[in-house]
């Protein structure tokens, strides 16, 4: 167990990190935001994508870009999703609102946090 990880809120700014992919095994997108104060709204948001079978969680170049993005904000707390939490495509942008993504059938009718079937 990593003894450097201590679950605790240490104050603002808060960095959030979420992973998305075509299924629950491969993360092809990471979205990183920074919440500067108690507004609960991200002040800045950036996304990184991988191509093919390259998982963003294990890509050192993307990791360096994420660190460089966060550095100016000096987050005191970080929230990281412990799993892939949905399709990398955006509803309303990449496919119609209320529909399932045609490129990611794994997520159709599935809860994005538990990965269990809901339909």
C-alpha cells in the first residue's frame, strides 16, 4: 500500500482527474479540471486523448502534460476516479443528447460508476 496517499481534503485549489474509454479496461481520454474555490465549478478543464490501444493512464507523455497543466494552479487536494467512468465521446457533441454513443456499445445501458447494467 502506498503510504504517501492520505484521503483527506487539504483545501483549494482542488484538481479532479477522470478517465474515459470505449469499455471498462482501456482509458483513451483523461479529463483534468481545477476548482479554485468553494464554487464547485471548474475554472479550467483540459482533456488528453490516446490513439488505438494506448491507455492514457500509462502514457508518460500525457502524464507529463497533465502535471505541466496543473503546476500553475498548485492544487492542495486531488480527486481521482478509481475506474474508467464512461465513454470518451461527449453527449450532445459527438452523438445526440439522450442517446447511447454508437462508437462505444459497452456503455449502452450501463451505469458509468458501478459498470452494472441498468437497462
